[in-house]
C-alpha cells in the first residue's frame, strides 16, 4: 500500500488530478481497491458522482463509472 499526495489547484484541475491518480492506481484492474480521504461526506458524494458520470473521462479503461473506490472522512 502506498500513499500519494499531490497539491493541485481547486476545482476542475483537482478533480482531473484525482481521476488520473485513481486511474493510475487501478491500472487495468477496475475492481482494484482505492481509498480517497475527503474533508466531509458531502465532498465524498459529490466527487464520487462526478467521477462516475464520466464527465472527466473514464476512471478505468473499461468504460464509464467507478467501482471499488472508498471515500472516507477523517472523523
């Protein structure tokens, strides 16, 4: 298990960087587990929906959607 921390600008650049990092972590395995730490449940839900919509491009090379990605808060 590794931790990847990247500092990016707020908004779309951050969402695109997250999609890229998740895609890189998953590689060719769409069910590889990935955890993302978010500041609140609202941010986790909104981010999951944005990634699953395909608006930023595919998370995995096998279609649109997101699977096996956990969004957890620091609470």
